């Protein structure tokens, strides 16, 4: 089913891998890419559970938009282990205008396909999604 606004479908693999991240914690993160030729959102990269937040941010291209999901583990002030699933819309200032428009127009529908996202973050440069930002949004 294509999105009326942008005409992009969501590959079933996106939903299946997200369910694995959410329910089984098989992945630490997933990076999604819009394949314009295929007219769909596809999984570009999967992060192993042991991979760090730095490895996640390094996997995002410096000059192209992406969607990403990150499973963030943290300890609360009461010493409780918790996790939050972040949806990150990565739209660097250096990416092409067309690229930004396609990702912006498809974001809400794509996000709706991933049931269980707890926190959304929009980032145009790495400082807007550094670990301190993630920590402050998680608690």
C-alpha cells in the first residue's frame, strides 16, 4: 500500500526487523532508507545488540536523509534498568532538498507502521542527536 503523499510503500522486512528489535531485542538499531527506484522504504543496516551508540551514529550518512530506530538502555535515578525505543528522522543540512522533501513527506506514515516507538527525534546535524540529548529525552 503506497503512501498517497509520496508514493512510497514500506517493505515488510522493515516491520519484521522492527518487531525483532522491540520484542526479541535482536538488534540495537535499524537504519532505513528510501529506495526511490523501488518506491519503497527498505532496511539499510542492522546493528548488533553489542554495538555502541557511536557505531550507530557513524552508520548514518553525512549528506543523505535516513530513518532510524535505536533501542536505548539506561538506568533511572531509582537504579532501575529501562529501555526506550527512539525513532530518529535524520535529515542533515547538507542533503539535497529533494531528499529532505521525500523523507519529510513519508515520515509519519512510515512511523505508523512501526508500532511501539516511544520517542521521536528530528536531527539535522550530529549534535541534535548526541548521547546527552538521547539520555535527557529518555528519562
